C-alpha cells in the first residue's frame, strides 16, 4: 500500500432501521475531519449484492418488528446464539458483493450491519492473499455472535460490558474499542442548561414518525399540561408521518403541545430538552447520551431494543415504562417537581458513562488500522 495514495474506505451498511446508516454517516464525517483525502464509500450491501431483494427485505423487517415481534425475536435470539455461518442469506449475498469489493479495491472495509460483516468474512476466506483490514461496528448494546468473525481486525462496541462479553466469547481484547455507537458530532455537548422546576419533553417517533405513544395519549398529554404551563413543555416531532402531522395540527389540532414535522436539526432540538420519549434504538440512545438527555421508553418487544432498554436501566440514564398508566405517573411526578433530583441523577450518570467511551478516538482508531497495514 502506498502511504501517499488516497485511501479508500468502504463502509457497508443496511436500511433495516435508521441506526446502521446513521452510524456509517457519522464514521464518514469523523474520518474526513481527520483526513479529508480519504475516499469514503457508503454502500448498502444488499443493493450491491441482490438489489431486487432490498426493498422486499426491508418491508419484511418492518412488518415483522411491528406486527409479529415474537417471530422476529425467535430468529433474533437464534442468531444471538449462533454465528452468521448458519444464516444462508449471506451465502446468497456474498458472490456479487465480493465482485463489488474487488472492483472498489478498498484499503479498509467497515461493516455496520452483522450480515454485511458475514459477507466480508466470506470475502476474506475466498481471497486470503488480499490483506484488507476489516472493522465491525456494533450498533446496539448487544453481544450477539452474528457480529463476530475470527478474522475481523477491530470491533467498535457500545460499552465496556459488551467488550467484556466479547472477550468471554473469544475475541481478543486488543481488537475491541469501546466507542459507543458512532453518532454525528453535532449531538455532542459538554453541558446543558436546565430551567429549574420546568421540564421540557421531546416526543419522538423516528424518521418515519411511528410512536410507541398512540394519538389518544397525545391528546391526554395536551389536556394534562394545560394546567402546568410553567412546569411542563412538550414538543412532538412527527417525522415523515404527514398524516399524523396534519391530524395533530389541522384536523384536530393540539392546543398546548408544539408539533413539528420532519426536522433537519434534530441535534439542536434534543440539546434544548430535558427528556426524550422515544424508541430505544441504538443510534437514538447514543444521540441522547451525547446530548446528555435522559430517555423515557416503553418496554420494547424487539430483541435488540430489549437489550438497549436493559442498558438504560442498568446505567440509570432514563426510564422504562410498561403502559400508559406508568407514563401518566411520570407526567404527574414531572408536574409535582419530584423529577428535579431524578433529572440530576440521570444526567450525572450520563456524564459518568461518557467518560468510559472513546467516541473522540473513532477516526484515530480507523486511520491507525489502515496505517498498520502499510
């Protein structure tokens, strides 16, 4: 490898949820900030291998997680216990993806999706003389075997606990870097301003505007906070859910809640709120951590989100509620001022956790990995 040659970094990702792509984009930005000569390619690995299957597979994933979570979890926990060699799908994806890799000739391959990592593993087996370093980025707080392959040069994991579990499963500790889930640097804050005795809540449903809180409950919140204008402020972000936005703003407009549609400055929005009521996706969770904003999430039904919710509880960085009655109780406590100490406690825990993750070294680790192969 020519040290003066512009380095090509191939980041393989997938559209199964927004977290894998957002991690890929965050990594790209962090690398370019350190070395703007790098040629960075972000590629949906299914589009590069079996493009006709991409849309049906994404739809199948979305339908399974929404309508048949038990079926999804059966396969999720099966893959958690067995490595990806038992998943026949990667064999279908590998041949064309290998051709794509040979065409691009990357100096480093980064995978932000487990099946992509399995295909890269197959590539390295097929072409052992091509000494391309590989890095896998774990995008949820999980230790599933589907992410692990013996020839992976480096792993980015979300927490020290996950690193310990990887070591228990045979991965060398020298290969594992505790970075958190890579997040756009715009979310990083060193401190927050809190208005005493007033709590600002941000209600999020992701880019697609799919909420764990139903519309009737949104109207309950709207009616409830009417009596506490100086204590509670709520904003709902409906994302690309135009139907919900129109319903909440025109057909049956909310009176006391601010409603936003799709926003391009989520990082600025989150920084100005004390709590996020959201889904426990890995990317969302670490956006909240870097913004020092505790999260309030409903007990999830989907495997990786269940693991993320356990992490929220274990680290004391948010609340996990069971049903609407639980969430109502949280609002009652917010209105009464009982949450002042809880907010301090959770933000303190977030600060302590941030000290344990080397998110500021992500680009350094990547460039060192490439340079070690020169």
